[in-house]
C-alpha cells in the first residue's frame, strides 16, 4: 500500500514514462501515427481549455464578474 507521498511520486513518474513512450515509440512509428497523436493532443487541449473557461466563468459569475461569452461576437 502506498503512502500519499509515494502515490504522488509514482503517478508523476508513470506520467513522465507515458509521455516518453508516446513521443518516442508511438508518434515516431510512421507519419500517420504522428498525425494521429498530434490531432488527439489538439482535441484534448481544446476540450480542456473550453471546460476551464466555462468553469472559471461560472465561479466568477457567482461573485458578479462576467466574462465575454464565446460566439456572441461584437455587441452594437
């Protein structure tokens, strides 16, 4: 059984190993794999950014600060 400190160290180590394996063995296997890895990374990044923008906007709305809404365009 892991202590909380050992668990964090193990997770960070495994995450680093996963990044190295995906970057060296999977993405460099052939050009199509590189495109697939880059596309997947872009999709996940965009999804995380949109979620964070929504979550931060919801928290700020509770205290009375409003962020511009995505897709509203310019107001006249």
